[in-house]
C-alpha cells in the first residue's frame, strides 16, 4: 500500500514518562502537534516557560525549540509534519500553487502573537474532537501492518482544520487596537478564511454577509480596529507573502497569482512599500 502521506509525518507516543529526550526530528520538523494525555509539568519554548497538564495541546512551527520538563508521569502523542507533507503531491491539488494543507496552518505560521503555542478552543467540543482524531491517527499510524491510509489522511485534514479555525489571530504589529467587538472578530475571521477569494472580500459582499450598509462597514471596521478595511486585507495578504517567502520555494509569480496581485512586478512594488525592501531582498535576508 502506498505510504506517501506516512513518509511525510512522524508520530511518536510516550507513556508514563518523566524524562523526554530532545527530539531528533526537530531539525527537519516543519509543523508539530503535541497532545498531553496525562501528567503535569512545564515546557520551555524559545526561552519562555509555560505549564502543561492533562489534555493540553500545543502546536509548534519550524523555528520553535522546546523542552518538556515533566513533574509527574506524562503520556503524550506528538505528530510531526515534514515540509514535504505540505507540497503538491496529489493530482487533486496539482493545480494549486500552494497545497491546501499549507493553507490550513498558514495563520499559525504567520502569528507572532501566538508565541507560546498552546491551543485555546472556542468550544469544548472542538477540543474533544481534536483529541479523538489525534488518538485515532496515532493508533492507525503505529499499527504498521494494518494502518488505513484513508483514515490517516482524512483525519489529518480535519485535525489541521480544527486547529486553524481555533487560532484567533490579531497582530498588534499592524496597528490594530485590541478588538472587543465579537462582530469585528467575525469579520476578521471571515477575511482570513476567504483571503483567496477577492469577490468575497468586496465591500458590497462583506456588507451583505454581516447585514450592514455598504457605506458603513468600512467606517465600522476602522472605528474598532484603527485600520481601514482595505488596508487590513492588503496587509494580511502581504503577511501571507512573507510566510510563503520564508517557508516555501514558490516562484514570486506563483505567489502573486495566488494572492490576487496582477503579476510579480505588482507584488514587488506593493511589498516594497509595505516592508521597505523588495521581495528578492527579503527572501535573501531570511535565507542567510
């Protein structure tokens, strides 16, 4: 049976341990989910320390370095995705410049405010669903003779979707003030979810979606965030450009096409005014 997906992930399960070796897969890990089934202790993440307890779930991105210090016997499941997992490897996604898997996690890759990486859930049912799926994937994956590729592949897709929809991302670096309106958060979530569909993000469509007047929604958005609706959408797209430049090998023209810029020249000009350097210079600076 083909193991394409299996070869691109590593799943490790630890039972009732008080010492965890530094994971040998860290240097090639692209994205990781760690579920603590039981136990208490701390995790030191990029120099910061945070507590964990039973049912805690953490996500880590490529640059994260973490060390688990168990205080009581701890059981964990770690799902480590290699970079190749998020590339176009199936005919279904062959026409996408960036694989749909990558889109599910890009908000986490893009989120500086989520620096301690512990998952917070909008509903307890989402947490329970995620835990159930993590256990299912681990059971299938670790049963080397009987694993079911269909169950693993589809469960991983739902896992990534649940994580993505529970990440609440508002980057204070773009001048957006603290959001206290749930409707504003709904608008922001809608923008993030539909960033690849320009028609969905027109003022007219947003106004209809949130039952507001066309000439009022922009005013309403700026009042609550200190940034215009149009600028917020553009800045979010440019943050996704940064993410692609850092984590993928896509051509500039491919990034421009996917994010709705006229061409690579248009993208470069817009990026330069936003970042103060060309996309080529930025790519070179992060490749050093």
